[in-house]
């Protein structure tokens, strides 16, 4: 395994970070809003599925009325 000195490592890390394409503020805000919307939609979806399965199990076991 090749050894690398700390100064060279830091130079290489800085060089790699300069290559990164950072998102703009607008892209970050839009993406964040999209994530929140998807989380809300997923929560609604799984809540509805949970209610349906719960009602189905209660009906099948004769516990619901």
C-alpha cells in the first residue's frame, strides 16, 4: 500500500472539491420542497393502506361492527 503525506492528501482533497458542481440556492430549495411533498404523499398513502388493512383484519376476525 502506497503511503501519502498529509500535505499531498490535503492538496488532492482540495483539488477534488474544486471539481464538484455545487447546487444553486434555487435548486436546493426546489429539491427540498419536492422531498417534503413526497414525504407527505408517502405518509398519506401508507396511512390509507394501514386503515384499509386494519379494517380488513377486523372484518376477517369479526371484531369490527
